[in-house]
C-alpha cells in the first residue's frame, strides 16, 4: 500500500528518536518497561508494548519474524537499563538460593549486560558500584563451586554476547579455576583478583564497539587500543576498592594482543615493570579466552594453538606455572 506524505514524515521523525538495543537486553525481564520497536514491512512499528509480558515464547516469536534488531525511544533507554539493573541486584542478593549453575548463568549474563552499559558510560558511579558489588558476590560463589565452571562456560558462550563484553567474564572464570588449583588464596584475594581481571579492559570503552568487529584497525585506533591498560587505571583509580599493586597489574597485563597480533615482550623484560605471577596469570587467561572463542573477523582457534602461544610468552620464565596452566585446561575441558 502506498504511504501518504504524512506517514513518511512520521516515520522519518521516529527514526531520529530511536536508539538500537541488543536483543538480549529484553532477556531476563518479565515485562517490557517501554515500547520496543522493530522494522516490520519496511516501517518502524511497536513489536513489544510497554508492560507487555516477555516469555521465552515471546522471544522465539520475535526471532521467527526476523525481529532481532530492536529499538527504543531515546527517552526510554534508561527505563530498560534500570529494569536490567534491578534484576541484577535481585539475583545478586539471592545467588545462593536455587540451582547453582542456573543462578551463576543468570548472574554472569546480567553482569555482562550491565558491563555493556558501563562501557557506554564508564564515569557513571552507580553503574560501576553495581558491577563491583555483583562481581564480588559472584567471585566467592564461583570459587567455591569449580564443578560447575565448564558447564557455565559452555552456557555462557551460547548467549552470543559481543566479545568485548563476554571476554572479561570468560578470562576471569579461567583465572578463578587456576587460583583454586594453587590453594594459596583467601576470600579477600579472590574478590580483588576477580575485580582486577574483570575490569582490566574498561579502558577499551574509549573505542566504539563497532570498530572491534573489524580486524583492520587504523594506526590511530591501534595506538588507542595499546593504551587501554593505562586508560583502565585512569577510569578505576579511586573509584573501586583495588589497592595500588592491583592497579599496577592492570597497567601491565597486556603482553599480547589477539586483535593486532602484537607482542609486548619488551615490557615483560623491563626491570622497572612489575610482571609477577598474578600479572602473568591474568594476561595468560585473557589471551587463551580470546583465542579459543569466535570473533566477527575469525573463527575460534584451538586450545592447543593457544597454549603453544602461551609457552612462547611465558614458558622460559615460568616453566612450573606453564605446566599448571596446561594441566588446568586439560582438566577443565575434560568432556572434549
């Protein structure tokens, strides 16, 4: 049917007011906090009305109609964010009640969604405080339940979060497992290293997310990427309960970039740099997690190839620790 000029003007005005949202932002909430729009027959139309119930069947129906690309009005963006934040607070308070794997899966996904909001607004103290408190609770919960880690890893991968937001959780889950195997850490250590690992890349918020879908970054973007550890420290310093030595770990953690394929081995050998066991382990878990998961510009690599790279990076300096890492991953992926 031919559109009249007034309808066309209305659509154009609506397009300027709409902001895109991730499809998974409507996961985990029972009703839509605002009208949600999708492209139907070439027109932006409401596909979920405010206060409409959201069930698994609702989500399946939207996908069947090819409505994975969703939008909300700019003034409604905050209501969706608040709904997910309240959900995260509720799950954090009730983490120890119910099936451990299901609660951990839900908490990890909500943390990842909130991390996306934090990357959009890294100076927002409310977002950061919620992330910190929820992450600390999850750290202790997961540290005491290593038996669910592999299943949680596989469930989390299925959610398909953008890798920039998924990577921090995956690498930190591996880090917890290695820390558990050493039997050297108390609860306070666990919380601090979880936060250190999970928030270490927040400086990457300086680069628009869409640029990470392209392997061929400009030289300027590569320089910005290389500076993200220091940017992370600048964002976190004085705002999160991390002592100076943990901020130093963040500053020095990036010994290899899987995006630019650049080695930072010079820093590792510089006597003025702190490159201790924890710094090395955080960097290694980050590298392995990145290499064995898909990226928009490449498929996941093998665990063998990632460990071979780790051998190159740390094998001579940390031979015993390298054996620990190999044994950990051999046990972690026991079902393969």
